C-alpha cells in the first residue's frame, strides 16, 4: 500500500468518525428516544457536520494530521490532534454565534471530546496495524547504495516512518572496482566486495524490492550499471538527488519532457512571523516567569546554601552565531553521582527555567534549536551552521525526542533543521504541548528520576538489519579493507 493511500484512508476514516462523534454527542445530550426536539436538534447539527468535514479536510492536508508527520510519536500525535480539534471547535462556535444558529453548547462539548478521542484511537489502530505488518515481514525490502551522512540520514528517516512499509536490510558502498556490501555503511566487521553481477543475483535471491541511490557524490559507472540491471530484473530503483542540498528548502519536481528538474524553494519564515513569534515569546515568558518564581525560590535557596550560588551564567551562541550568557540553576548537566535533589532537577529540566530571563531579553525564544557553546559552534559544518539562522529556544524538536546537552550536534541538527523546514505558530504550540507531555512522563516515572537514563541516539533506534543480506554464500568473495566514514 502506498503512503498516499494510507493517508487518504486515514482521512476517510476521520470523516466517517465525524458523523459517529456528532451522533454520539446528540445521544448523550438528548438520549436515545426520538421526539420533535431531537429531530430539530439533528437538523440544526447538519450544517456543523458539513462545516467540520470541510475544515478537517483542509486542516488535515495542510498540517498533515494523519499522525505520521515527522515519524510516529504518540506525544506529537496528541499535540497535533489537540490543536486541530480546538481549531475546529473554535470555528464552529464562532460560526454559530455570528449566524445565530442554535445548537446545544453541551452537545458541542461532547462532540469535541468524542471527536478528539476517536481520531486519536484511529491513528493508534493504524500504527498497530502497520507495526503488526512490519513484524510479520509483509513489507518491502530496501537496500541503500551509498555511505556517509546521506545514506545514514535516509536509513534513519525510513525507519522512523512505519507508513512507508519498508525495511532497510543492507547498504552498498561503491568501491574502486566493485561494491562493498554490509549491514551498515562502512562497517568494517561486515563488509565484503562483490561485482555488479553478483550484487544483482544476491538482491534477487534475498527478494529485495527496491534499491535506493543515496550517494554523496556523482554516480560512478558501476552504480549506473547496477541501477539498469536492477530495473531489468524488476527491482525498483529510487534516488536521492545530488548535490544533497535539500535542507531548509522544499523540493519541487518538474518534468520537462522526461527530463527531471528539481527546484529548491526557500522556506524561510516571513518577517511578520518572527514579529508575532517575538510578541508571543514576551507574553508567554512573562506569564511563565510569574508562575515559576514561587516554584524556583526553594530550589534557589537550597543551592545558595549548598554551593554558595543559586545561578550560573554560561556562554552560548545564538542567532547568527552571536554570543550571549545563558542563565540556569547552579546544577551540573547530567549530574551523575550527585544527590537525588540535583538529579531530579536536571531530569525535569528545572535547571533551565531561569532562561525565561533570556527570552525576555531577546537572546532566546520559547521554541527553537537549543543554544550551544562557542567551542562547539566553531566546529560546525556548513550543514550544522543552519541551526543559527533563528533564535535559539528553551525547547525544540530535538529535545522532545530526548536529545540533550550531551548528545552530538549532528544528532540535534537533524531535528532542528526539520523544525526550520516548517516554521509556523502551530508547530511551536505543538512542541510546547509535547514538552509538557515529556515532563509529565518524567515526573510519573519516578524510577527514572532516581536513576536517570540517557536517551538513545537516533542511530540506536534503528532496527538491526540482521543478516538478511550476507556474503557467506557468495563464491569468489573476499574481504575489502574498511575505510573511515
């Protein structure tokens, strides 16, 4: 089943559930008996049904509310659906008020709650179905041709999207005279060298469905020959276009009489967006600061008594690499071996609450890439430097995925650039909701507060490719020398 078909089926199920949710709301409000008042209420509800269909269809397409945007994550699904349902209910209530169309407010409340729970359940069922199909092996087998960051990035993204219904089972790395084949790009413990003909036979023998070209440079003749032979044998061939410069740009494929032309469009947010974002930062940080003062005061007093200082200033790089001093509680990052007091504050991110002061000053934003030290920024590649194109934030997409200070800049850049590809107020609101979810989960899991565990890196989340493609059965195969990635 293609990805677009899955999205369409989820949207169709959403529209069917809208009818069921409205009927259930009417039943809760008026009961199951039918009389004149019930019939009048049902007729009055029909415009709301049609309006909900139209609004949800547009909203679902625009915000990709199928639940798999950015990879499946239950907190993200909850946040996106929460915003979507609230948006729909706000429009319905505003429309009812402006048109003076009578409808029971209690019935609308029942409708909103039922709609949210049902939409959430539909996505959970879809994810369970995809997961069961994945575990049964009823998916496409994929081999990636390439090594380095491009191949790793592609494998990570495919593994985060269960709706793709595919599994990366191996990598092919072009060598000087043949191919190096292994379970991970440039993984010396499982790399072998084989010829193009042997590779095609091996792919057919292991029932590989698709070959994806993800090269860091121009395709060599061996790769072109391999792609042609795979297509002749019925193996699908896809490619990541080169040069790989798709970050912070949205690609648009144009077909010029059979010649593919990939247009890279700028996705930088408008000036008005950043102005509104700054206003929201000031208002939000002001309210949060008032609420945080009584919460932080006891911790600050204890730190003053134990360490002689409640706060510390740390130098960070912000927008366009400008240096500033970030305020935080005087607790070490990842305080292993420290008291439960320090570890709980670090686990719940209470140490970062004083950065509301930096938000009010304009050094930071509530949502954005986390700022890093000048020493790290000086080692940034051109790819990582794009993190500095906006103000850093107190929370961001990398943080809700479990990445913190101790994780590498490259790991966090993957998520931060994905956030920058879709700058919008809804994305910021969604990340705030996901952050609250993350903190609540940490608070509930008391064991993690006592013995905090570091979040797994994205690479660790990749399912092991196993030995589906091995070279032990190949004749005339020899070990190739491994090279650094």
